[in-house]
C-alpha cells in the first residue's frame, strides 16, 4: 500500500462533470489499495469572482480579510469533491487548511507553510478515508486564516507529501506534462519523461507555467518525488526528481519569455562602483533585474544594459530619469520589443560546446543576439520579439529533434 | 460604554450597496462609544446557490460535507462586511464560527450551540475592534464545522449576547419590528413597541416569521434583551424582554397560518385509550399534531378531529388507512382548505372574557368556527381558508383597533 498525494487545479474541478471525473480518478487509486490525500484549488473562476466582490466594496481591503474571503473558494471545492466521492461509495472527509494542520507564517496573501501537524490527517488515513484538503491555505499562530499566494495549491500538495512521507506527489493540470518547449510555437516539442528539480526550477521561472517554483523548491528540499500529468486523460506525465536518477540529456527544454524589456545606459562614467550604484537604486525600488551586460569600458565611459519585466519598464525609466545627475549617462535607451530565449539542462555544466551550438543555431537562422547570460544549467539570449518563435524552433531542432 | 450585539440577515447584506449600508450602521454605534459584535448571515441567495451546486453532484451528500460547503456563505459575508468597515476607517476583525469559539453538538445541519469560548472575542473587544462573527455555524468536538439550521444566525447572535453579557441584542431584518398582525392582510396592523419572550414564542411558532423560536427560547433562558428592527431605516423596532417589564395589553397579536390540514375520524369506538392509540401511532411516524378536538361520545362512538401541517396530510392519511382495523372509524374525512387564526397575549390568562370576545368578532363577521384550542397565552380557531383574512381583520378590529 502506497500513500499518494494528488493535486487538482481549478480547471480540473471547474464544474460538476469535472468534479465527478476527478472523483473517479481518486477512487480508482484508492480502490487499488492506496491511501490518498488530495489538495484542491478553487473551482475555475471562483477566486477571480471573489476578488471582484471585494474590489466593489473596498479596493484597499486588508490582506487578512482578503484571505478570509479567498479561502472559501477551496472550502467549496473540497466539500463538493468529497460529496462526489461519497456518491462513488468511498469513505472520504474534507479538511480545511486549519483542520489539516497547515501552519503558516503571518504574511497574509503570500504566506509560507512552516509545519504541518499531521495528527488529524494520520487519524483519517488510519481509518482508510480519502482525505480532501483545501489547497492554498493555512492558519498562522493567531489562528487567522492565511493564503499562500500564486501556485499555492501545488505547494500545499508538496508540503502534505513531505509531512506525510508520501511515495508520490501527483500534480494534475490541463497539460500532459513538462514539454521540451511550448508545443503551440514549435511543432517538434515533445513531452519529457523525467526532469530534475533544478531543471524544473529553471524551466518554471522561465515561463513554462506548469509548476510553481515554490513547490519545486520544497520538493527538492524534502526530496518529494513529483509527477506532472493531465487530469483529462490517462497519459503518463513527467516525473520530477533527483538529478542523479535522471538520464543525462544535454538540453532538456527551450523557453521563451516575452515579458521583458531592455534598458541601456550609454556612456556611463567608467568608474568603480558605478554599476553597484545603479542596481542598488533599482533594487531598493523593488524592481527585479534579470540579464545584465556591461561593455568593456574605454577607460572613460562604458555602456550598461539590463532587462526588467515589461511591467516595470516605466517605473525603472522614471527612477533613472530622477537620478540622472548621479548616473551621468550620455543617453538612456529602452525597448520592450525583446524576448528572452533560454535553454535548460543539467548536463550542460560539463559540456562547453553547448553555448557555441546554440549560437550556431541562431546564426544559421540569421537571428541577431542582443544579450547573453549563462548559469550552470541554463543559457539565455535576448533577441528581437519578432525573432523569438523562430529562435525557439531553430534551437529546439538543433538540440532536441527526435 | 455598552456592549451591543447585532445580527444582519441575508437580505440586509445581499449586495455591495447593502453591505456598505450595514457597515455605516455598525460604525455609527461603534463611534458612539459602544463595543459592537455582529453576527451575519450569508448574502441573499448564496446558500441556495451552494445547495444547488451540491445537488448537481450528489443529492444525498452527507450533512457533514453540506455543512462544510454551506458555512462558506457566512465566511464570505463576514469578510466583505469587515472590508466595508475598514473602508470607513474603523478597526475590525472577522471571525468564523470556530474562531469565535462557538462550540456545538454534532448534529450536522441543525446543530445546537453548547458553549461559546469567549477568549478570542474578549481579546478583540479589549483592543476596541468591531468583531464580525459568521452566524449559523460552529464546530463540534471533532473540530468539524457544523451549521445550526433554520434561523441559525438569530441563535448565534443571542448566544453571543448571552456569553458576552451584552446589554442588547439587535436583530436587523427587512421588517420594522413585530406587528400585531400581517400588515399585508390587515390595514389596521401596527408595530408593537414591546413584547414578552413567551408572547414572541407563540407569535413565532404561529407564522409571524420575524424571529426563529430557538433564538427567543435562548434569549428567555439567559434573559437577553432583544430588539427586532429594520436594516433599511432608522425606525425604533420592537423590544423583546421579560414579561414583567412589558405593559399589559390583553391581546398582542393576531396570526394566520394556512399551512394546516384537518383530519376527522368519525364514529370511532368510544372506549378508553382510543385517542391515545391514534396519536401515539402518529407521533411514532414523526408527524406533529397541532389542534385536537374530541366530541363527547354517545357511549358507543365518538368523533376525533385534529390538524397537521399540510405537507404531512398524505402521510397521515396513509398511516390511518393502513391501521384502519385498529382505529375502526366509520369514516375518515380530511381537508386542507382550512386556516388557523390565533390571538396571543400574556394578559389573557387572567381575563376570561377574551375567548368570548374573539368568538363574538367571528360571529359578527359570519365566520364559522370549525375547531377551538386555547392555552394560557393564546387562543386558536380553525376556519375555512377563504374566511381567514376576514377573520384576522375582524379580530384585529375588535382587540387592537387604535
């Protein structure tokens, strides 16, 4: 008998039919002799509807009260799913975050799970009940309800799996698993059977949108074996686990991120600490800088380029304008007409030819590279937005054509 | 500084505008220097919508899961109301049933409040916060969420007032208070300034639909002073309190109840224990009998008439048919074309002329009385349904014309 933790997202339980479908999946696993704990998100648009209700009354409502409101979305899901399982004749109990013992810090709206008191969960499992837990929520030390923020239900599932020592944590979503790249823009894209935590982290933060980073970080920390699969079919998904057990494939995926903008500070005084000054100023304003490129100075001036999220562009430019007397750039240029294209793979750390091969692919496709950044398991380039899809296809063909 | 407990029903908070309106009422009382605890129901049709969602998935869902589902309705209300109060700049905190320490028995769907642990409530009040509590809900000894059933939010409010030793428990509804009779059928109806617990109990059970009986019973038990008033205007409502403090008015109200049916067992054997046999059989089937009339027998046979709720008529007739060999009635007659018209007043116990005066009013109006039943503070008559409105008016004119 194995202990399986499953997580179903909002689209998987969006209406009565989908709820019954999910209930059948769960009871199949249960009837095969396994213990099952399920974390569920709010149905479809419930959370958005609740936010709209709140905004109508008070757009500046406290996060404490927002969490009180939003946590009802998952409470509705868990009770409906439990009712569906009752209909299929299996013993079941639904538990809110606090009933399941999910203790968080007090950062309302984006709380982090601190511990899970598993006493109640264990008692229910000992009674051979299927346990349906409200994802995305917990309570803090004041007995107030908290929510975990974006991707919270994934994190709930992984935390439950870690606390209970589950054999597997299955994340059900509306895609078949983790793909080498976005199948909508690259015909050659294919599903990966396995991926390491670190690779998944890079892919998630690069816009793969399958798993939230916090859940993967937690899975890595507690060595929780995960799988990502579709709730709409029976296809095998993608397993996410320790690198050592993963076959070494040089490049695991290609990603594209259009949500970036480039700013260039041209002709900045070539003095020590100049870059520090600029980036400290930006960091203090709460803006995240991604790629950074600094030209080799001519002794007098140099150019500093960097990228930020597209939504932060205006605020960054305003900040630079306000401080132009400190920065003393000859010119500040910017564009949001850029995309970041990246390759990710744990294997590339030991293979110096990967970058060259990537650049060759882009060169063959006549795509101009505006910036380059590398880490141990990823290489990112900035290209014109119009070139991005072409770039993804060219790189994918080079590394991942089957 | 007084401690005021208020209760707002679903129609009082049905949309954003009404929620803001209620928030203003609450903050006015708070700013006048009072401590305020508020029990709220689910918004408008929320509970019905949730029930519909459940029915679509499983019409026979367990009551435990139904309570998990339905309790979200009040949780939505309390957070939205708290947000509205935040907007008005007053310190506020919303609490679910379990956060407010409301402990109930385990009868899901119609739980009874056992105790309220006031520690959290007192702490919030000590910090001069307005406290918004989810009505209609609590938790049982297993830490499972329970709901209180019909009229539950009224009961929550009275229980909070009792536990906190509040100075007043204000029940806000969509009517101005308790009327002498239904203003829709009697032009002369007027609002009562005061009424005793016992009178209110009789009026509530006779269909006045303003306060639920359980809340009045609890108010009486713990001597909680209540008032019933409208959330839509500033009119003084009706105070419900100990009889001793209430001015003695012979008759306090006239009620009509169309939800009744009469069954007559004609020519039953006139032997000891016959009535007992019949009514024990009906009671065992879970059917409540209201008025009972037994003719004086002729030594051989007698007639027994009684009334039941209209919805119980068919089941009762079936039961009697099945046991006709025991009952041995010559004929069983029934009709649902009857109404019960009652007068209620604590003063009538010491005034023998009241019944005669009531019958005189009906006689003058040429209304035939089919059955009569009296208690210490009420007299009920059964009339043809077509005569009921006329009867209410005639009796109201006789006793309560201003």
